[in-house]
C-alpha cells in the first residue's frame, strides 16, 4: 500500500504600516506550520491584497499572487491556512509653523490673544496633502518675560486627512499629543505719575528740590493685582528762580520691585520714561533791610524833610549766600518837624 502525505497548510501572519494600499508583500509575512527542518527550504514570494487600504486587522486576502518555493515547498500549501495580518497607523509628526509669537506681559501663561496654531506635517504618505488637528489648549512655559520662550499646544488629535487616497484620521497616529513653538513675552509698559501736591520751597538760589521732598507715585499699566516701587537718581526744579520755576522733575527712575498676587518681577515691566515731573513753585525769600546811617541830624527848618544830602545805606538779613542787594526808595522824612519830638527818619 502506498501512502501519500498530504501537504501541510501554511498560516500567514504579518504587519505593515499604513501606506494607502491594501497590498502585503511576502517580505512582511511570516509562515506558521513549517517544521524546523524545512524552514530554510520553503520560500514565500509574491503579494496579496486585503479588503481595504485602512488600518485594521484582516483575516483573509481578497486576491493573491503568493506562491511557495524552495526544496521543501511540495510539503506545504497555502490552501486552508489561516491569515492574520494588520495594517498599523502611520506615525504623523506635526510641527507648529507660527512665527513671531509674542504678547505683552499680563501675569498669565495664556497664549497670545487670537493665537491660532498653523501646522506642517512629517509622515504623510504620497497622495495625502495635509491633515487638520484639534487641540485642547495653548500656553507659555512661564508667565514671566525673562523665562518665557515657548508656547505649547496640547491635547492634539487628528481631525481629518485630505488628499487623493481617501485616508482616514485613524490611518495615522500622532507621535506626540503636544507641540511647541518659539515665543516671547514683552514687558508691559509702566507709566509712573508723581502724586505729590503743594510742592514748594523758599528761594535758595538752587534748583534743588524742597528739603525732605519724597516722591509718591501712581502707576498706569500695572497688571491687576500688582503694585510697584521705584528708585530714582535725583529731583530738581526746572529753574532756580521764582518767576520761572513751575516743575520738579524726578530723574534716573528705575523699577525697584513689583509686589502683588501675580508674583510679577521687575523685569516684567518697562518704564515709559526714566523721569517724571510734578507741578511745583518757589516762593520769594523774605529780605529784611536795615538802615545803617548814623549821626543823622539837621538844624531845625520847620519841615520834616530828611537832612540835605541824606543817602540811605543798608544792611540786609535774608540774602542767599553770594547775593547782595540794592534798593530804590520814594523819599525820606522825619517823624516830626519839631526838635522836641523828632527822633526818626523813615525812608
């Protein structure tokens, strides 16, 4: 009796990354059911198609040119075997293409108002033109000017794929669900206003601010919850003289500190100007003249006129150091015309 051995059915398994076709090449397929001794003598060649181009698991081929070759091929058959193959999602790498991403400091990590992510993609197969993504949020890596250098868009998901392949969103998988783009935060402009009132001094010949003058400030431009302190270089009038002096200017301004609920830094703000002025005045210094004439007398002449040739001479109290004064006068006369009562000449 002759016994003919039946060929053993070969089971096929395999995986490929989505490429827009239903085709599995023999190079991505593994054969099951081959004995160890025959493994090197059975060769699979050709290709086979599954029922769809899209990501998924498939248990059969709808067409095939697969054949077995090799010295032990006659011991095996592709008929009756199982098929278990997968098309896996192609990796898609999105890159943010936004440029010039910036905002003025506002105490938060929120992305700039109106920021809309724009994308380029690496990993799209031929025929797929682009992808659209959905995202959850966009935020800076830090709220402060000095450290903020990145806006990250998170919660990414593929919404759709456009192109000639009819690709589905599920045919791709994002390599990461967030992406970042270079960004910056610029300092908020801070405008200080001097709030001192009644700034005045008595004339002293200099432009120095009044003794004890301490600037007090209000600010425009602070983020809600912040307050500021300033340092300054000096304070001076715009003119030393009573008639022209109308402003005290505080110069050399710099932000010393920012306090408040935001944790803001001095570097989160920039001063609009390094000086500020406040209305001020200089009042006239009181000058007290004293007549220094001596031996003032005349012979009775029935009048209160000062002695003939009388010329007033003066000393002064109240002059600023380095100043001297001259006076004009209307006339000089005794307080009485009679010898018995006359004791004073008034200029």
